[in-house]
């Protein structure tokens, strides 16, 4: 019923050694994805295990790699994942692709539910879950039409916020292409504390000024922390 690995002395149960009704893929097909554990879902993505571990056992090792659990995978790189024993480039690519699709589906659903932006709370509700766990600073813009209806959320850059990576050209070119009449700036603080830095304030004022010159208003800058946010507009930190 199993494989005795002579090199390590470990006993490993393969997926195909399990009864059919206990195999992750068959359970998903027969009962739906909602009945599967996180490890079983990961096992389906991984497809195979290693000589020492079944796909489910490998998935459990992956999930326990960080104390953050599932949260760890929201902003992982291929290099980080391949540090986990048994995870190569192919498996890393599958996991990252699955996580990215989940994030895009969640964001698309929220965008469709918030046709009109009325307050910073609306912005937070759209982007909070996508940005709060990111390990690096991500800078995005929300594009709005003349009725303050949301056109789309666009990613601009990744890295510590400064004037060299958040250039007005990169910000407003997307707004111009989508015929946006106004934008809202947004970025996250990986520390979880959304308190704006001096650099945040200076970059915001620079973009406000650039927006006035080309006729696209910058309505606010929302900084995302861990479950909390800061609106520079509400703090009166956008005045030139």
C-alpha cells in the first residue's frame, strides 16, 4: 500500500494508494472544491509529490513553511518558493499562477460591485484584501470617469515609493489611454502601518500638480496597512 524509501527509511503513501473517494482530485470532482482542505487544494496544483512525500504531504509541508500560512503566498516569488524542498520551477509557477488568478478574480468582483466611488471606504473595500499582505510596496491607481464611476484599477510600480519609480508619465499615460477624468492613488505599507511618510506626501503633491497641468484630477491617495488605511485627502496632506 505504500513505498518504503530505502534511502531515508521514510514511509510514503502515494495519492494512487489511497481509496478513490479519498483522493483530492476525485473528491473535488464528486463533491466540489469547497469540501477540500487547503493542503488538498494545493496537492491538486502540485500534481505530484516527491520520492519521500505524496502530493498531499508535500502540500502540507509547503503550507507549514511559514507561520503566515496561506498569507505567505499572496506575494511570493519563484525564488522564494523554490527554497522549499520538493518545489521546483514548474510547481512554483503553478502556485504563483493560481494565487494571481485568485487575486484578479477577487479584484474584478469588487470592481464590479463598486461602480461609483463615494468615499475612501469604497477604495479600501476594493483594494484592501489585494494589498494588505504584500511584502513590497505596490503603487496602483484607480481610474474614474466624469461620474466618479470606476473604470479600472491599474498597477504602476513595485518598490519603495519615491519620485524615481512613480513618475507622472507612468501614472497619467494609463489614465489618458482609458479617457479617465480623475484618478485615486493607492499604495501599501508592508509594515502594516499606513501612516504617510514625507516621501509619500511629496510624491502625492507632485502628482497632484502634474494632474492639474493635463486636466486629470488626483482626488485622493489611499495608503493601505494591515486592515486599516489612511486617506491623505482626509488628513489635508495633498494641498499644494
